[in-house]
């Protein structure tokens, strides 16, 4: 449901190997090329990592010459535009289509009808099978818009197909009788709301009816189009799995399992068992989170009212699955309650996806292990062969070639440009860790990027930052589990130490944050306010004298990431171990020569494996430790408060008014959440205080290492050189071979 593509122009030019030519022509026309690139609106058709991963995958699919479509929704409004007013996040609509749609091509000829609601009646046909008659439903048209995804240096141009909704009867309403008139109005209303806006609360489901409508809308449209095309060319549906594979990106599109069954059984007259066999061979499911708040479940009342025929099919899938459980485990009500697709009044989409797929994958090694051994253990027990890992990756075309031209050129001048399609080639840089001339130039590209960012920060915020300070960056969605709070506490602790000892031996550091919070996520919004309050305190304190600066960059998005990441020295990847499925920002920073400070979580674990422990800063609880502590309830944050003076000082600042002179209670909820628990959650659910000490010590090591310019430069280069594994080209090759059995198709041009 999400593709966070970023702007198209620069990347299309790069992939067509026409970037320099395009630039030259544009400049010759007297147009500033950068200004032109910036004039394109950044399509924010995703929330965060999940949507951005899908966009990286499309780039890799085309570059590797795999025929593929990205299938999604043409939201008229993407993720909200974030403004910071008085330190608080304020959401503004993101009208990305306002100046026209440059890249989308409307394909009216592929429009299909999508039906919602109404009544479904089974009628027995002469052959004994049932026909399902739908009445009184509402329907809308789905119209695709196709966006081009050219591969790098290939003739493959894959398609991002985004479905827009349109009213079926947009003609003269006067000609309807009363009943048709109001139904037509309802349908027009449905058509105009359905694809209006992206749901902006990642990892948190709100269970809204419109969201389920969006899901069914784009899934039914996609499947109808696929089967129409398939049946134009083939008559044997057993061939479908050889021709088509669907990769379900989290549970959001998993209604596809039931819709495919409906189309095969009701529209193409297949027998249930044959259709089920085909469906399972065609579908695969990727899990992107173990946060229980993000597990999609739909109340039966809502699901069956909106999708009556689909609900019948889900019930039948569930009935057969439960029968299988009973043959395996006997009549065990606990097994059934734990594993049924329909239970406790809800439809559980993840379980539908697992049962209806031939592959279930996690997105980093540790994440897949947690799925197998904890979250989805019961399913792993009965379907071990389905489970596999596909560690995420990022496309080096956007995340190095496009966003960091200075470093790209330095690399290409040194080892050639084969890294653009084979990122493991960056290992060719390893010998240069001993080359002073290379390293100087390498660190100079970083400095240039930091100057560019400093200038941008000055124009946007009026804050002056020192390009020679350590640029320490945490950019990602705002979430308690990602622990922006831990970062803030470290800053406050540094501040406190500098206040008591102005001669403290620390290097100047610029702490940069970028993060959107879900509009309804109170704690996350309060953390944004806290970051801004700390920034005000620290940036304006004469005693600090600019030695630490704190910035909250407004409206973090793909385009801003492209500017921030090349300027980073330190990459903050500090989630509570066990909670971040993979992370992909961690990979982007590494590729651009930042050193990671992070927990043993998600892909950080594999980054450590690649670079070795001397080139990354690991701290904190392990996932096993965190999971165990969460389970046995032995953790008592007050014990840390009582013993650790720094922790106590920082926590006290949340309630003594230094950060909010006008309202001492402003941050009280954060204080309570950490020490006593808040809103039903355990005290310090994400182990911020538990990991504080280890984090602060490790940050001291970061400071120490940066003092040795040469040691830092070497480690930074090793990070770049060892980032080959984290190309999405590697990830896609694994999906193609291990899940889809997909072959490349070379497009030859005359
Ligand atoms: C859930 C929902 C719930 C309803 C509203 C909209 C919405 C949007 C997204 C989600 C689930 C988000 C899960 C997610 O983004 N996971 C991230 O996936 C990345 C790519 O695999 C991974 O790197 C991150 O660690 C993981 O948090």
C-alpha cells in the first residue's frame, strides 16, 4: 500500500546514464538544475521504512532486468507535511499533485469495477456448484496510473501502477429515479474519498473502515487486471504460479489471498482445492514488524458487512485450517484460539497471509529468528518450510550515486564505476585505508557535504552550526521503541556536565533529529516538543558556547534524507533490541561513511558482522536480555533512578521547569511513563533508563575515536567498503531465486 519513491527526475536521469547530459542541457537553457530538481514535489506515498524499501526494490528489479510491477494506491494526499510551531508538530495536508502529475500516465483502458457491501446469495447451478449473486452493493471504478521505473543502464522499464478511484456514473444525476439518485450520490462520495489520503500512523492500526476499503480496492483492481491479462494468453490456471507471483508487503495487501480465491472460484469456475493450491503457490508474505500494535485485525462485523463474499471465503479457509489443527493437535481449544484466522470476533490478517502463502519472510536475520522462535512459533512448528529470511537492502543508485555526488566521484575515480551495479565492488576501497591522500580527499567530501548542510540549516532555521563539529544524526519515524528519548537524555547529560565543568574535554557536536509522529500518538508528539525544548535550552546557553547544538529538522522526508545522510559522521540506530525489524537508514548512513552507534537489533547485527567490532559502536541490552526482562517483570526503573546520579538529574529536568518554565507539568507524562508506567504500559517499557549508562559510555568512545582523525577516517572508509551486502540488488536476487523462481528478461533495442 506504500511506495515512498522520492523525486523521480534525478534518478531517472542517472539510471538512463543521461545525468550529465541532462544537467548540461538544462543549465544551457539558463535554468539552475538543482532548482529544477527541487521543484518536483517529493511523493510521500508511504510512512517510513516499509514504503521506502518497496521503492528501493523497484529500482533493483529494473536494474537487474526482472519484469515486475509495484502495485499501490494513487493517494491524492501523501504523508502530512510537518510544521513545527512553538516546538510542537502540526500536520498540514500534502497536496503533491497540486502542480500536475509529471510522471503518471493514466491507463483508462485498464479500468475495472470494484464492489463493496450489499448482499450475497448462493444459488445452486445445474452442475451442483454454487453461484454467488451480489445485490445492492456499491461500486466504484479503479483506474490505474503508470509511473516509469527505468533500470540503471538497462532497457528494462518496470511500472509502478497506482490505482485511483473514479465514480462509475458521473453522468446526469437528474435522470435517475429516487433510489438510484441517492445510491449514485453515495457511490460518487465513495469514489472521491477512497483514494484521498494515505493513513499516516505507521505501526499503529486504527481499524478504520476506509482503510479496509482502500486495501480491498487496490487488491481487487490488481488481481482482476492480472487475471484478465493471464486469461487472454492462457487457459490453464495451473500455469498461473509460473507466470505470476505476488509478494505481500506486510499484512496490508493480504486480503489478496481471499480475493484471488473469489476470482478463481466464482469468476473462473475453478474447484476450491485447485484454486487453493494455486493461491498458495502465487502468494508470499513479508513481515515487517513484531510491534503488536501494528498487527492488523478487523472486527468481523465490519469485515463481513463491507466484503460479504470475501468474508465467506475467509471463513471457509479458516474452517479448513482449524480442521487441520484438530488432526494435528486434537481438539485443543487453546491451539485453535491462538492460531485461528477468525477468532475473538476478529479476522487476523497475518494468519491469513501465512496460511495462504508458500513463503513467510522476515527482513533481517535476527528478526526472522524472533518470528520463528517467538511471535509466529506455532506457525513455524507446522510450516517450517515456509519461513525464510531476506535481509533488507537499499539502492546505491539513489543512496550514493544521486545523493552524494562528491563521494561517488571520488570512489569512481579510484576503483571505477562498477559499484553502481555491483556494490560488493566497494571492497576494492579497502587497500586505501592506508592511503593518506585518498583518506584526506574522502574526509574532505564529508566536510563539503557538512558545509552544504550547515548552509541549509542556516537558511531554514537561522541556527549556525560548525561544519567541523561531529554531525550526529537520528532520522526515522518518531516511536518510543526507536528511543529518540535515549538520544535526548544523553544530550541533556552532556549539557549538565558542561554546566558543572565548562572545561570538560568533549569535541563539538551537532545533534540532528528528523522525525514525523503519528498525529494521534501523544507520547511521540511530546518527545518532539522535548527535543525542541532541549534545543532551545542548549543552543542559547552562553556557557555551552556552541559546543553542542541540537536541531530538529522540520518535515523529514526522502529528499531531506538525501541531504542529511551524506553529511553524517554518526548514525544513531538505538532501538530497544528485538524491536526494530531491520532498519534501512542504518545501511544508508554506512554507505555514506558514517559510523553507527547502535544496539544489537535488526540489521545492525549484520552491519557489525560486516565491519567488525572496531568500526561500529555497540551498546545496551541484547534482544534475548530485553525479551527476558520484559517477560519476567524483574526490571525496576526506580532502582536505576536511585543509584545513577546522571539519570536522576536528567529525569528531574523533566519536571522542575528548566525545560518548560511556564508549565512544570509539560513533560510529566514522560517522567511517569519511565518510572511508573503510563496508559497501561510497564514502567520504561523500552528500557531507556536501563541502557542509559551503556549508551553514555559508548558515546564517550565515539568522542574519543573522533579525536584521532586518521582512525576515524579509516573506520568510516571500512563502513563504505563493507556495505556491499546491503544493496537491495542482493536482496532482490534472493527474492527472485528463493521465493519467486523469477528469470531475468533482457530487453533488446534495435
Ligand atoms: C502499519 C500501519 C498500520 C495502519 C496504518 C498505516 C500503517 C503503516 C505501516 C504499518 C507497519 C509498518 C511496519 C514497518 O514500517 N516496518 C519497518 O519495515 C522496514 C522495512 O522492512 C524495516 O526496516 C523497519 O525496521 C520496520 O520498522
